[in-house]
């Protein structure tokens, strides 16, 4: 009788090294370095904002020093100047234009995204490219036609014209975002609703809406921010009645050059509504932006 062959020695799995103490140490050290790199990147990104916040509490003479002084005296003079200049009408105009345009964008983009994702129309990719092609032309190239149109229709310095323009400006972005969000809605739920006799409106409002609410919130917040921060159209098409908050901010620019502290205070004050909206919708924003990231 021949002796049975010895069993072959087992080879280590490629991932077995990561389970050893040395592999754990390497993985832990790699995580620490990645965390340090993330903190450094975050500090680098937030440093200009912190510097602007600090500058807003300096006097104009201290803010204009080169190199700037970190130990300069702090004062609320710039904020008193800003809020003493009656910024409320500009804030109301910005809120009106941003809210109306965001509502119109959602009312148009959700059905369009539904038709392009859940119930795709023929050649839907061509439709998506058409939406994307509307962003190829820079806004500055259309300023003159828009100004002439507003001049001849009597809509110069009109907040409703800005609302319509902001809607057209954000519609393509909203359709692209909403399509990616609605693509994650399970088809079985929609088919079950249709078998129960639900109409298209009922399906959108009661079935698709609650599932896609994080994506809708993320799209609404981004469109609101884009409309709130827009300056070029508002600066060209408004004067005094419909001027928005960014246009009001530019009124602090002076030929003497002593405006850095006031501009910093105006930027901080105008950014607060957007920051408040972002913090209020933070959970929905994170859920919406992460939809479709993990299959």
C-alpha cells in the first residue's frame, strides 16, 4: 500500500494580512492619515470664510492694512453701517424671487424627471442633452437681448421678471438632479399604485413624492442658493425697486478703497439666510445627495 499524499499547505487569503495585528496597525495608521488630510482640507476650505468673518469685526483702517493684523481691535461698526442702510427691501426681493423661482422649478422639473426616468419618453437621452445644452451659453452672452426685451415690455426693475429668469436658469440643473433621484424609486410601488387605480397626479403626490422627498429637498435648496446668490442678471435688470441682496451688497464699493470691512459684514449678513436654510434641511440634503451612491 502506498502512503496517502500529504495535504498541500494552505495559502493565506489575500485579505488575511489585513486581519493580522500588523495589518490592523497599517489600516489604523492609514485611517489616521486620511482623517488628518480631511481635517486639513476642511480647514483650508473654511479659512477664507473665517478670515472674512474676522475682517467684518475690524475697522476699515485695520482691515486695509497690508499685511493685515490679527490683533486689531474688534468693533461692530461695519454691521451698524450695513443694517443702518435699510437692507430689508433687498432681502424681501431676494426671498421673493428665490422662493417663487424654486417653487416653479420644482413644479416643472418633477413631472419632467418622472417622464425621463420612471416612464421614459422616446429618445430621452436626446432630451437630457437638450436640457444640458441650455447651460452652454454663458449668461453674459444673453444680457443684451434680455435687457432689450425687458425695456420694450416694461418689465425693467421688476421682481417677477427675475423670478422667471431664475426659473429658466435652474430648470436644467433641477431636471438632471431629479432624474437621478427618481431613478431610485422602486418600479413595483408605482405599478401597485397604478393597479389600484391611482392617477398620475396621485402617483406623483402620494407615492413618488414621499419616497423622493430627500432629493426634492436637496434640489430645492440648491436652486434656492443659486437664485439667492445670482448677481449679474439682478444688477443689469433692476435699479431700486427690485434690487436684490447681492445688488445691495455692491453699494458698499467706494472709489476711496476703504470698503473691505463693510463688504465683509455685508457678505456675512447676506449669507446667513442660506446657511440657516442649509442647517435646517441638513439631514434631507445629505440623504438627497447620497441617493443612488450605494447600490
